[in-house]
């Protein structure tokens, strides 16, 4: 079962999946004692050395367990900064609202 948490985004990865960008937001739990200190990928790397690289590698490799190839990234596999991240979150949220409102086509998605 899933859960919903308040988080603080600090970066984003652009995974390429079947010709489309599959954004992976890097964030810290807003209740984490270090949340106030992490405002960028660099801050996360300083406080949690190697974690961003580990997450990047995990997303690159996770489909290989199913016999598929490694995933690829845009931007050379580097996480984008917080400002870029917040723009992508805002853009995708707007697209979601338009999809829910029926102002953009919904061919195969269930939004219930």
C-alpha cells in the first residue's frame, strides 16, 4: 500500500522511456531533520554522499531484472537543478489539470 508524504523537491532526472521523458523527481521528506539544509542536488550530495548517484544508477538498471536493457537518460544522466525541477512540476501539473478537464486528449489513461 502506498502513502502520501509532504516532500521538498531538490532535483529531477530525465529518464527516457520508449521515446518519452519519464521525469523522476528527487526530493526529501519535509519532516526529515535535514530537509532545511537540502536545497539542491549539491546539498543532497554533501549531506548524503553518493545517494543521488545510487538513485540514478537504480533507475538506469531496474528494468534489467525483467530481462530488458538499461534505461537511458537525457542531459547525460545528470540531475537538473531545483529551479528546473519546479518548472517541470508546474508544467506537468498544468497538463494533468487539462487532461482531467478534458481540454487535451485522453486516449488510454484512466484518471479515476
